[in-house]
């Protein structure tokens, strides 16, 4: 069951385990499986993953943007990835890691498009507004390569 609440002028979709209190602040009413067993934790994680998916759908329609700074040399390489003509041809088969690599290369190219369209040089850095989606994917790639703190 989904409920809607107004909080600071924004409509926030709340799942049945999250309700708004009269003061306008979010109040958590947990329906977590409190058993410490693996099955209980996995059920909690499944509900959390479903909630994260819902949050993602809500954020997507807002088209959130993040202003970031890239060193000039990195920005030039990112722009080159956008400007490169990669003819994928017919990819008959690819493994999941190959698909992930290809998808990440595409994300890098889209960041390059943003650099081309709205990047501005400030000293030795390029300041650019990116779709939050791309920032998240870049952070995920960095974490996969070398876990972030």
C-alpha cells in the first residue's frame, strides 16, 4: 500500500512502513523482520531493494543534476570518449562483465557530451553539470575498481 504525504512542499511517496507524523517530519514505523537469522535479514534487504527502486523512480522524474569539477586532462579524455566514433556493429554475444564494460564506456561518453555542451574551464578544472544518474554510475564504477571509503 502506498501513501502520499507533503513534506516541505515536495510530494514524497511513502511505502506502508513509512508514515508522516502531524509535525510534518517523517516517522519510521518499522515492519522489519527482527529475527537475526539469514532469512530475516534477506527479507529486509529485499524490501530495502524494492524501496530503493521506488526512490529511483521518484528521482528520475525530477531529473536531478550535480555540479562537479574534473581536472582539465580528465575532462579532455572524457570529451574524447564522446567524440570517438565507436561502431559497435553486431555484437552477437557478450558476457555480463563485457556488457557492464560497454555500458560504462557509454556512460563515460554521455558525461563527455555534458562536458561538450556545458563544461566551462575554471583554472585547471572543468566545471560541468551532470545528470545525477551519471554521477552515481561513475561512483559505482570507482567503487567496483577500488572500494571507496
